[in-house]
C-alpha cells in the first residue's frame, strides 16, 4: 500500500480542519468530511519524524538559533530544485508566512495605503490588510478558456493611482496557476516603474505538478529585486504547517536590515528547535518523498477530472498546475453561493466557498484533494449527491 493511502484519524487532535468546524464555520456533525483548509491528511516524511523524535529524546528545549546547516539546506534546495540562487544573508526567518507579510505591510506602508491583490485570491491576505487599516485594491484575473491570466493593463492602472504594495501569489491560490517567467518579469517591471513593493508568496512552489515550471521572483535581475520580499516555507510541501517556521528572502540589504529590526521589535528573535530540525531535515533528505507526493496528487486530480467529466455535466474543472486544491466552476448550475454551500453541507462535505476569495469567486467551490484515495472516493459519492 502506498503510504499516502493510509487513513489517519485526525479528530480530537486539535486539528483546525477536522475539529474546529463548529468554531470557525458554525457547523456541527460527526459525519462531515472537511475539504476546506489547505492542509493535507498525510503523515510528514518518516525521515522528518525520526529527526524530530531524536531531538525530543534529547530532552532539552532551551532557546534555539538556526545554524549553518539550516541555511545550507535552504540554499541547496532552491539551487537543486528550482535553479534559483539564494544567498545566506538574504534569509530572514519568521514564525509563519502571514505574520511575516503583516510585518512587511506595517513596515512598508502606513494606515490608509492601498495594497493590490489578484482576485480570486487567498482570503487571509485581505484579512491582514484590513486589520492593519490598509485598503484592498482588487486586480481581477482574466479567464481565457478556463485558464487564468493576469490583467496587466488593469494592474498598471492600479499602480498609477498610488498603490504601495502588491501581494503576489506564485503559484496562485486558489486557481493553482503557475505564473511564467515572462509574467513574473512583467510584474516586477511594473512594480519598479511605479515604485511598488513586491511581496511574492511562493509557498506552493515546491508543489508544481504539471509541465509548467515554477519561476521564483528571486531569479529576477538585480535591478528588479530592490523592492522585493519573497515568502517561502517547507510547511505546505512537507505537512509542517503547525510548526510555524517560514523564510522571507530579502535581497536588498537596507530593506532586509529594516525588516530584521521589525522582527526584533516584535520579539521574533528566537526559534522553535523542533521547527528548525523539521525544516532542515525535509530540505536535506526528502526529495524522493516529495516526488512520490506529487505523483499521488496528480492521480487524485486525474480521478476528480474523470469523475466530473462522467458525472457532473454542470461543473467545469481545470486541473491545477500546482498544489492539491481543486477550483470547481459551478456557475452553470445557476445556484446562489448560499444554495451551493447548503447543497454541499447537506451532502456532508465542507468546502471553501469561492466567494470567500473575492467576488470573482462567485459560483466556485474550492476542494482540498490532499487526502487518501479512500477519502476521495467517499467525497465523490457526496459531491454527486450535492450537485445532481
């Protein structure tokens, strides 16, 4: 049996995805199948678990700091897997991508400044912008025969009106789009022209699963990296989300110095020793495991594509180029977002509703395919009940 086929009971483990639906979504019921949070149901790699156990057996958990091994693991990973040069001095470590982006927003902007997001786009970006008293400016993606494209003309108009920051999701959540080198280059050129800061969230980069190659903004020419911060993490790749460690790559020395000062100001100057061990081990030893994971995710996506083609004539699905999230276009069903959600819940499935990703998500549903095939097959039964 493939290790990813193992069914693991995550209930009563403090899992946000499985245990916190009443608190987060107001939903109750023991039979609900959660397919909402982008958190997969696979064990972390065995080599990571072994390294964590060894560190636990040591028994002392005092203040910890990253060593050369940690930095070198990151540098080697990006060189070997993404043909991307990362210099040690660029790496700043933060307790999660969203806290790191929030700190960057506070550092680079002031209250009332506008920040551009692609729409549909990750809802938590909107949350941290609004809670920091900044203004969200939408740059809706264009649909072209089912594939999403960047609207550069509208983006430039947003920049011309005084936008301070662009939060760019590469690869994109929720659509799974992998942006090309030419697209990333054009984004950076527009940011430079209008003096806009580019915050590139690239935590899905390791999970590119199509023939489209992830192109990190860190590969941009020096001139286009002066106002760049790239957010990365091993969390989505290796299932380490709750260990709360991410890396913000900042090539410009003066920007990096100011960012480190802000980290210090918030007391973020020590690190979780288990997080350091997990991330280091994953980057050093788990390339083969990741390739197996990608293959498994491709199979899940193909199964969903075949199921929809056979059973759901009113649903359109374009397979993601990265990640394990399915972005289902249900607009032909002529249901309101509320009606669509109610159908899924009655059938026992908890999705992420497309409207939570912006108004361009109206009529869409996002489903998490990061699960064993037995779970996916059960989901197919429920999806058919919900939509036919």
